């Protein structure tokens, strides 16, 4: 797999100026369009409309509102946000493993992701049978398939912290991983692609079309606590703050900022991370 040098995420030295923001050019600089219109139903807790862009401190529940009718069905405006399209970066690989747990033997704070994929081109309906793929670095800032690029020597099997799952009928998918580490020039982040029309193999997939390429980001205060714990504290490379990241633009949920919920009283207990991902399939 050759490296995508056109969108390399790292600067050569800490003293260099940060690179320009990388955006995927699809006729507009940002494919993040607020769509409004008719009334949609919400049944069994699933909001058919995607969540509008939220401020970092706003939870998913606070971002959607509705009024219950006599039947117990809640009505809400059919509003969804197309999530920001950004570079996939230099560490992508084809043919991710289709699996729920991507950790393998990597140590770190557990993160249980739940993504809800909605299709703006179908009135924000849940998108079923879409492959949601993620990949990110380990606690030392190394990506599988590219170990050594960030200054650490470790075993590289080309698959750790990579993988994906198909969305269910409600457009939802769950993936378990660890909180990412960091490396020079980028804030802590996770890469994401959403594929449609894939053909599953024994443990992977073939074919299909990529309908979304984005990145996911984390609350900076929680991240600071986690990066100070082992094994993250063994990573001595300079870390970039979220506000200084060259990809994240402060747009909240529509720019990939995750809603986090603690699994316990200590950061080491882990977190759930949720996001509604608005895509378009037309």
C-alpha cells in the first residue's frame, strides 16, 4: 500500500508552520449542509432525522427535540447535517476486517462507539447495510501497516485498530476500540469511512462505494487526563491541542466531535462515544 503523500498529516519538525487544512474537493469546500423540511416520526427512541450540529458540551439528547402525540409517537423536524468531508490521511488501507472489536492486543482506555448513519438524500432515513470503517493510531501514535513513522518500534501486523461493521435496520453500528494516542502535528483523532453496497467475504469485504470520509475528535479535557496515564504517558512526542488541529474546525458534532459518556468513576474505566453521521448516497 503506497502512502498518500498529497495529504500527509505530519510536519517534519515541531518548529515548522502547521500545514493548511485538508478538505476533500467535491464542488464545495465543506459538504455540511443543513437540511430542513417536513415532519418525521421518532419511534422507540430512534430519531429518524440526524442530529444538527452541536456545541462540544451539548449531548445528542439535547440536540433533538420533539412533541409527543396521543399515540406516544414523537414528532420532530426532519433535519440532519451532512458531516464534514475531510482527507482520509496517509495511513488508510484497503480491505479492512469486518469485526466489532478492533483492539487486538493493544492496551489503552476502552471506547465503545455507537454510530447512527442517516441518509440526507432519503429524507434523513437510517441507512442500513452500510459498512462503517474506522482506523486510528495506538497509545504511542503508531498506525498498523506504518509502524515506525512516529518514532516507536513495535510489532506491526497491519491490522490492529482497524475494522468496521455493517449498520443494522436502524442505521446503527457498534465498534469497540481504545482511546487513540497522539503524534506530531495532529490532535487526537480517529479516521472514518462509510461504504455502501459492499460484498462481505469471510472476514473482510470487496467492492462498494465510499459515501463519506471523515475524522472523529474527542473532548480535550478528558483527553488530557487520558494522555497522562499509562500507556499513553510513554509517548513523549509533542501533542497538538484540538483548537490548533489542522483538520478540526470547531464545528462540533457535524465536524466529528464525539459525545462521550463515562463507563465508570475513573478515566481508566473507559467511555461510550456516540455520533450521528449524515451522508448522502445520491
